[in-house]
């Protein structure tokens, strides 16, 4: 069974700086996902340039087929060392996870990656290799379902230093915290956001060192099938519904007429939840066996607005309105199949209605574009 390699990343700049001195780059080769966390010496623009150079060079070389050992050798031979402090101008952690669960880790002067499964820390031994005079810690290990890896920069380890804790949060405390809370999060991004939130609190809102967190979670893929609109040819109703019901995962229906067709063909009752009307968003419905039933164009337009604003799933999932619930379902899914009916709804031809009501096709295109940019696999089938 194929597994989903879910990657999240979050950065916080040091107080007084617009740009973080740390960089996280995520890239994909033919059979693997690569995550690079680089920490530039100091903070601000100069540190950002150095860490960006390191991370982008790594992902770029891997993308063009270079072996990881070549990449590390190039980095080790290229990155300058501060003549005064005798430390690298840019440190790095590279994690490569292959589609079959094999993983490779390379660490250079960054805090050790935290590796686990479920709520248990996995102790992975490292081997030290000297490349171009730099000591690189390497590890080969396996990741399977419910496994995870968390990469952090020094800014996380040092959070609270001289305040809540004399020596900062420390790697040991961060590791304990991650193992305790990670199973409460559905997505890698939520783990990253939570760690950054804790760091902000430990720094009392004044970040003393750039913070970078990258999380990789291995889990089952999440599927969502979304039906929007009726087929142009009414005889295709059952074919469209058959595709809708056959696919695994969650199912959502958008559109009043579409919801009525689904209920009719399934021989089930369609009920309307008037209590879900919030801020001008039409009410949701309920059909047994369907995870989400919402109104069509107006709800999708509001959903698009939330996606453009990059709202987080956690801020939407407990709200009652259809747009929030649809947006949360789209953000949760990894693989989204949109079944789009091309029938023209007579109710949408009035010039008094908002222009958005005439733009279903364009809205589906924008939905696909935004969700693809967020790393989702999106396919559209038209009827």
C-alpha cells in the first residue's frame, strides 16, 4: 500500500529582523522526498542568503540526479568557515525519504533530528564521516506508517534561555515534548505550527534566535471526492454517482440540485441544517453516507477566499458553516477528485445574481491550482 509522506515547515525570524536566517527547502526526486533545513550564521539578510544558498543548492543537485554523497561533498567544500569563531557560515540537516520507507539523514552542526513512531522516540545511531574536513553525521533507517521525523534549528533548542530556563528548552526537553503531543496532530504542518507557538511563548514574544521546524509524517493517504453540479446529459446521473460512491475516502457534494440528485438516486432523505447559516453562507445539508453536503457556487466562492487567505485547517474544522467545513476537508485531503457537472443551472442566468454564479468552471480551475500548489494531487472529471 502506498504511503503519504506529509511534510510541514515553519519559520520565525529573530526579533527585529524581517527575514529569518534559517531556510527550509522541500523537493521531490523521482522516487523520494527531500527536506533540507539550513541555519545561516547570525541573523537577517546575510544569514538568509547563506542558508538559502545551502538549501536550494542541495535540493537542486538532487533534482538533477546528483548522488547525495556528491551533494554533501559539494556543500562541505563550498560553505565558508568563520575565521574568528571557526564555525560554518551555514549548517544543514538533509533528510531523504524514499517512497518505500527507506530514509537517509545527514547532519552538519545542527541539533540532531528527532525520530519516532506513534508516541515513542526511536533511537537511530549515527555514523560520523569526514568530507572535505567537515564532520557529517549520517544515518540510514526505515520509516513505516505512523513514523515521523522532526528537524529543528538552534533557535528551538535555545528557546527560553536566560528566562524560563537558564539553559533554554534543550534538545532533551524538545524531544520529550514532541513525543508527548505529536499523536494529537493529523498533519505535519500542525506539529510545526505548535512548536513555533511554544517557542514564541518561551521567548516571551521576543524571539532571541531564528526558529526553524520541519516535520515529516508517514501515514495513509487521505482521499476526498467532491461532486459539483449536474451532468450536461441527464442520462449520465447514475454514471457520475457511481464514480462518486466507488472511490475510497470522504465524499462531499456541492450544489442544491446536485444534492437532490444524489439523495434521489441513493433513495435517501436530504435534510437541511438551517442552524449552519453563518455570515451569509448558505446552510449545509445531510444525506446518510455522505460526509459533507453544501450549497454550490456561493459556498465554493467563500471556500476559495479562505484558501487564498491561507487559513489553517485547525481554525476552520470546528465551524458549522459549509465554506469552513469544505475548506477544512480540502486541506485535510492528500488526493482530491473533483467530479464537475457541466449542466447550466437556470437559476444562475439572472443578471441580478453575483458574477461568481456564472463562473463554476473557473472556480474549479482555481480550486485545482491552489490545492496543487499546497501539495495536493487534484484530478477533475467533467460530465
